[in-house]
C-alpha cells in the first residue's frame, strides 16, 4: 500500500508524535466509524454537517442528500473521529482525550452511473448497517435518481492518534491526586422493533 | 429564552420537520456532547477538526490549541452530533439514523483576559471531565498563556433531530422483513489508573 500523503496540511505541525503515516491506519479509522463530519465552504463560510459514509478500496463514498447539494464539484474536508477516552491528569493543563481521527481533503465526484451509485450506496450501507444490503429492498430507479452519492479519492489524508495515560509535569506526580483514563465507547443496544412490524418476524442474526 | 436564529442557512430547506426552534433544544444537544467538530476555511479550503468545548449561558467556549490558531477572528462552524440509533427500514432507501445535531455559525473571539480564559477553560473541563476543575491543579500563568480559548456567541444556530422508527413506503410494510432501530450510545467504562499513580489514591466519587 502506498503511504499517506504528506502535503503541508496533512503533515502535522503540532504534536507530530500523534501522526500516523501508514495508509492502513487511515483505513482502520474509517472502517470503524459510523458517521463522518463533512466540511464545505458555502459563500465563503465554513459549514460542517454529519453524514453517512463508506469505504471501498481507495475511495470514500458519501451520502450527499444532506441538504448539501451545493457541495458538488467543490472541495470538501471529511473528518471521522473516535473518542476513546478522557485523559484525567493531575494538572488541568494536561487533561486531554484519547482519540483516533482521520481528516481527508479532496474534490468529490457526484456519481451518475447507476452501477457506480449502487457500489457507493452498498459501501455506505455496509458501514452503517452491515448485512442489510443483502436483505432489504434494493433502491429502484426513482429512488436511485433521488439519491446523491459522492465519491472521494483517499489521496490526501492525515491520521492522528492519542492513546494511553496522562503525561503530567514531573513535579505534579507527587500530588495527592488520582490520574488515569476514563474509557469512552460507542455501543449498540438491543434492537427496538418497528411498532408496525408484522408479527412473527424475528430479529435477523446480522442485527443482534 | 429568545428563540433560535432563522437566518437562511439555519432554516432547513430539506426535512423541515427535523428542525427544532427552541433555544433549549440547542442547549440540550450541546450539554450532552463531549467533543465538537470545528470547521474553518483555510486558504479557501474547508478544514474540520475535532476539539473540546463547553457552554456557559449563551457563549460556547472552544479549546483552540488544536493547531488551529489560524482560525482566530475568522468565521467558524461548530457542529455537535449525537448518533442515537441506526434506523433499519424495509427498503434501503429509507434506512436512516436517529440523531441530534447542532450547527453553530459565528466569528469567535480569542480570549486574552486571564479571568475570562479561566471561565472558558472551566466550561470546557466541566463538559469533558465534570468535577475535575475543583480537584486538579489549576493552570499557572505560563500554562494559561500557552492555551488558546475561543468564545463564540450562540447567536446563529440550528438544531436537527430525528428519532423514532423507520418510515417505509406503504407497500413495503407487507414485506417479510424485520425493521426497527438499533440504538447507539456513547458510554463511559471503568476508570483506568495511570501506571504512575501513587499507591493508596482511590478513584474519587466524581469519576466513577
């Protein structure tokens, strides 16, 4: 696999030790997330909206119907963040968070070809609701036409990771204070059936 | 409380029924989050970075030392998103997510006054690590000088919420498919002590 890009904006100026340079680190962050935050410039102002995404190889697919049609053929920034822990240090200054984040820059293509759109939607669905692509009713022509799917090349990206215990100033270790990490996790609960679910349909194994 | 703003970009063009207009809805979303995604325009391109924040009254405080010093006195967009569930419909087209999100626009002030900086840092700390402000070592002058805190007025903001079961097309309810919601939650784990923790210091009650 080729390494991650090293353009000025993807080479971290600060806290360089948190930067990951392996492409696999990018895939790891992306393949564990459920939503991304999509940044666009609208009339010169920044706009950040949450949306679904999926990855297939070196392409990131974005669900683009989030009132974001203005962003077609414009540069975007896509950020996926996992908050892994709250780092409780002895000094407030060294409080921090454990996290993994990926930041991707590029100009997405809006998909026109139906097959490519389906490929993108499948990747997005597999990320958010694995297994559903194989069982739910597939999009018909009209639905496909009403859905915007963007494809973004994973050319220019950076990954930052902080893990582990707090890093306090030497003299603060003598303080009579607890320090450590409070882990944070995103978990799935028990499936809640649709009130309109027909009787006798069990929860399928891929759901829970 | 005054209502939320209704500028063009905070009045939702699409899916208007998801918009909340009460200011309290904004506070609810903000007061339950741990990180925000901060959007800025750098050299004409969008950039989205995760960072800590906190609220006090009608002011949002942002931890600005995330390599984002270039954003001082520039317009920003701050987005806080809670993913609450994955909505599994009978058709792929109606798959969705349950979420609560807040989008805030404005030009932040970089705080200079030490007291105001401490107020902002306290709000940020209380959001991420409640109770720690009262026990951990407070920032000294040098640390305070090295910390950038931004204050953003909560003047222009929008809140979107989707909750509840899937909404399928009428004819799809006859399909022999499970449908419902898979709840998603962010949970805290058991505190992990710093390996360098002095012996005999118990986990304080406000932590876990």
